[in-house]
């Protein structure tokens, strides 16, 4: 029985390693995805997803998330969510509605409150301190305020052959109030069709939404391309097009999996990801763009993992 | 010199008829689009766009809009906008930013206020009365609250060969607070590439965002399909897929134009649209789905136009 999970960034590891045995035992892709992403949302040292996510320029955390069921194309999404403890749960819940499946701002709080979801101030002490330090740095050193936009995007295939995809993100650090990225946008941040496969993105949402790369990768897999070929073709062709039209392109990375548990990734920056299937142990990988529109992938070294751990827990001034 | 404008629904007519002579005289596609959509936003008897648009279930008008420059893929979008007089202008302005190009909720008001855009209560007396009547009807007759989701979506080709696309909508009548549709979502509500063409959608946003049809139509035109063939293939294949997966599909209509001024449309409901080019007088058409994934198009009759005028100005109780 085939099954598998693939997700963007090192931060997906704990959720996947805990959930994949249950996926093997028959847990549905949707449940596995929500359970797994919730772990990432709840861990305070991941500074771009859920509690501990970095705030907007006013110091308020605003979160985006989405869920898509590949069996029936149910979609749920929220953007600019200020106080829902687990955005992925609310997005999944919205996906069962026929109308009003994508909510923004205060409407999210109303929906989540009426539906008994946990409400919480999502600003951690550490994130608040990082925001204060960044404000000082911008004032003193003239730094560009924007960086950090590491969305968790995940694709899951379950033993019944069903697939789901989900995203969760605090978006751009120091973003303007109300700014949303690609994570909640179907086709750009995510796309899934159980008859083919799924894909999810992370990176600069402003550029990702110009390309509809998640949709394009699923479409290329439908044409018969292996997920790795589909990811390479969609991402590197689009990166080239952006550079031609705009002189530059922002960071963009995508993961994908087809309904046979085969997977692919592509990226124009150094990018870590996590994957496990019925034939492959769960592993953390580091990827880089390679020559001629290819992607170089290697298992993350202990040195890389140690440096990561040290970085996310670095004492702040 | 080729040029052209195509847009969804009868309500696009006044804007197009006034603007197309300027387009002929060299006005840029972006300026023509904003000028033209503003006319539709400002006319109080169009109940699904701008001032006069129907409110959410709380009686508050919340508007979505987007703009895309096909030359460089600049995108600007707003969703859940409560008090900007001309959403399309704000979306166009955001498209010049590199970061923070898609704003929701209160962040839109801040941005629009700081950038000297006109702020206005967008609820007209007529829209308020329609909302009150609908509330009564729901209470007394058990009507489904949702209908009415006529977005203006427009594609413009200018004499320099540049293209732009834009959308503006009040979304679903009686929607939940904060609900947004496909209109501000790249790939779903709109897409444009001046090297190929552009497309825009109207209909049930919840279903349109499952298909990324605007992106798909532009992609099919890139493969060499005539805009009409591209529209037919994208829309009717997806309509069929939704019915297979979900047992039904909501109203969906798309317009498109390539960079030669050739155009196409497809729809699964009766749908009016407006088009004018360097070789075709501006005309209002009525379209219906035809046999074998084709679209039937005829010029709107005087009878149809009179009935439309009567309907939008019908005295309310």
C-alpha cells in the first residue's frame, strides 16, 4: 500500500515523523496533514508559522493557511488571521462549506469563535523581541525590513489513494498590516488532484502568485512528467521568465508528490525539506538549484542540523 | 494598429464605449482598464461592483479587486475592502510595489488613506433596502441567502501590444463577514501575459478557485489555441470535472483576448459580455453554453437590453 508525506523546510520533521506511522495504519491524508502541521504551528521556535511566527510592522502576528482535498477539490483558506491558535484546523473546517470558504481578517475570528476553535494571542515573547530588534536595526542600519517567509506547505498521500495539501504561514516579517501572500491562494500556494498529485510552495508570495506554479506542477504531472521533472520545468522556466521580465525573481521553492508516492522539489535558493513514504524513511534533505534547470538534493548533515538548532534557539540581546 | 477591450457582463458597456476611442488614440492598457472599470464601480444601479454593490450578511459592503500588468507581471489586489471608493485604482496602485501587493481588511483602509485615495461608505440606499428585503425573505420564505456574484473582469490590449487585466466585485450577496472570492486571486480570477493574452472570470468564486481557469486559458492560448477554443476547452472540461467529483458546479463564465485582439468566452449559464476591437464595433452580446463544449453567442436584442434596464432600476417595496 503506497503512502507518503512531503513538506517544505526542516520544521516539518517532527510532525511528519510522528504522523507517518498512523498514515501507514490507515489515517486519512486530511487528518494526517492537519495533525502534522499543527505540530509545526505549536512549536514556538519556528518563527514563520503559527505561535512564534514573526509579526507585521505593527507588531501583530497575522497568519495565512489553506487546505485542499484532492478527492473533491474542497478548499478552505484564511488570510490575515490574528488570533486563531491553529490556522490549518480552521482552513480544513472551512473546506467543508459550499460557500464562504475563504475568509480574511475579523471574519475569521467570528467563524472560529462560533465553531469552538481555540483563540489565542499568537505573539510569543521571542517573536516580540525579534520585532523590537528589527525595528532598531532598520532605524540604525537602514536594513530592508522584509525577509523570512518560510511557509510550511505539505502534500500527503494516504493508503486509500486519496491526497490532500495544506499550507500555514506568518508571511513576510515586517509586512504591512493586512498583507497576504501566496499560501492561501489556490494554484499559487497549493494545488491537489488525487487523480494526479499535489504541490505546495514557499518563498516570496508576491512573486509566487505571478506564476501559479502549484497548479502548473500538478498539470505537468498529469501530462506524464515525473514529479521531479514537473517541479524542475515549472520552477526554473518561471524563474527565467521573471528575470527576463523584471530583472530579478524572489526566493521560490516547491515540493510535490504524485499519487504513486513519487516526489519532486525545485528551488532557486538553498532550501530544506522533509519526505517519507512507504519505501523511504523520513529524512531531512537540503536542496539547491543545480545546472541546466536541475535540482541538487542531499540528506542534511549532522553539522547542518546542529547549526539549524543553534540558530532557531539563539539567545536574543 | 491592433487594440481591444473585452469584459464580463452588460455593466461593462458604458466604460468600454467611452474609453475605446482613447485606447485607439494611444492610451495605455492599464489606464484604459482603470478608467473603464471605475465607471462601472461608480454607477449605483450595478449591484455587484463598487458603490451600490450588495452587502455581506451584516449589511456591510466588502469589495474585492485586482490588477495585473501583462508586460512585467506586476499584480496588485485587495479583498474585503470596506470603504475605498474605487477598488480598481487601489489595486492598480499596489501593483507598483515589490512587497505587500495583496492587502485585506483594515490594512487596505490604511494604505488607501496614506496614499490619498477617496474613502467612502460604499452602501447605497438601494443596496441597503435590498439587503433588508432579503433578510425578510430568508426569515419568511426560507430562501437560500446566496446569489448574485457578478464580477466585472476585463482584458485590454493597447496599440503598443501591451496587455492588462483587472477585476472588481462585491462578491456573493449575503456572504459571511470577510468572505472573499476568486476575483482578487491570480490564476483564478484573472491572468495576463502580454506575450500571449489575458483572461478574467466571473461566477461562484468558491468553485472558480478550484480550477485556476484564467491561468489555464492563457496557457492554452500559448499552446496555439484560438481564444475561443481555449475558453471552451478550459471551462467545459473543468465544469465536467467538478460535476464528476462534486455532483454539481456553480456558475462560471470567462472572457479572454490574445495579443492579436482575437477573443473568446465560455460559460455554463446565460452570460452577457461586451467587446470592441480595432475591427469590431463595441457591442453587448449574450452567451449560453452550446452543444459539445461550445458556446453560443448572439448580439443582445433590444428586448433583452430593455428588460435589463428595467430590472436594475425596478422600484423596491
